[in-house]
């Protein structure tokens, strides 16, 4: 078993429209190795007008997530993202981003079975008798799908690889509530 580090990143938007970002790196058991978060960002009315529909994507990728990824001391072997809007950031870091979800299919025969959906997506049986994972990457990381599969199969034996993303969201919600 390798000593993989799995990263998780998310940006939280409060009901007031404030944003905060967080990144968590865990060991292969899901135990936190590092957690970083940004300060709360409150876009002004003029910023909201000028950025329009691009505001959230700008804050996610160009401001908050970029800063978090640059500041991480424990670089992950794999970064789990909540949506594909983070994929453009793969050009600035040396680890693959992956979008995980539950595949809409019956469990496959055994641990490690997979079905290639296209060049950027596979369905992977991480645990026997459970719903397979839907694993998506951007085109840049398509050649690394085999390595990503290896990491997920290894780490998936000791932790729920999707669960820490929920912890990041809950921690960010708690932080932004404390600051209100």
C-alpha cells in the first residue's frame, strides 16, 4: 500500500453572497494532513455587475482555488473537485483533478472492475457490492486515468473517497457562520 495523499477543494457561497474556499488533504485513511481556507470574500455590487454570470467561476478558479492550491504544503496525489469548473486549474499544478460521483449502474463483478465510458470517464468498482464510482477527468488528465484508477482502488479500501468533500463544505459553512 502506497502512502497516497488525497486532496479535496470546494468554494462555499453563503446566503448573503459571501464566498470562502477550503482545501483538505488527507492520508489514505481519510485523516486530515492539512487544511487551508481563504478569508471570506464579499464581492461589491459593482463587481457583481461587471462580472455578471462569470463572477462565481472567476472567484472559484482565478481567485480562491488558485490561492489555496499554491499554498498547500502537502501536495496531493489526486485532487477531488465538486464540479468540472475546476478543471482549467490543472494546467498550473502537477497533480490530476478528478470529479467523483455514483455511477448510475448496478455493481460490477469485483473490486477493480471498470467500464470505460469515453476517454475522460470511467465507472470503477471500488468496493464489492456497492454502486461503482463515476470517475471523470479533463482531457489533459485523460492519459493519467490508469494511475488515478490505481490510487482510487488502493485508497478506496481504507476510506470513502467521496466523504471528505462533505467535510470541507461543512467546515467552510461553519467558518463563514462564525464570522457573520
